[in-house]
């Protein structure tokens, strides 16, 4: 059996580790959420670029491509200059 001092020490250690686990869990959840958001944004951008390339292949005007894809006119012009995508 534990005396009162040992019991308080044990309980304080237990609370410390529970708090640490909670902090780590929250940090991991936030990191995963941020990574998922970034992946979704990248996928959306890739989709827009592929759509712009298809419109370029159909000889659509650059301004129209920018309007319908939401890409900047500058990016659309770069895609038109280099349709393979390698900058």
C-alpha cells in the first residue's frame, strides 16, 4: 500500500502523462487536418490545370480559360507556352 505522499506523487505523475497524451493527440489531429486541407487544395489546383490544358488544346482564348478555371491569366499563359507542365 502507498502512504499519502506516495499516492499524491503517483496521481501527479498519472495526471502529467494524461495531459501529455492529450496534448500530443491534439497536435497530431491538427497536423493531419492541415495535411488533408493542403492535399485537397493541391488536388483542386491540379484539376484546374488539367481543365485549362484541355481548353488550351481546344484553342480557347486565354482569358476565357482563366475565367472558367479560376486560374490567373499569367498561369494560363505559362501553361500555353509550356503545355507539358515542366517549368
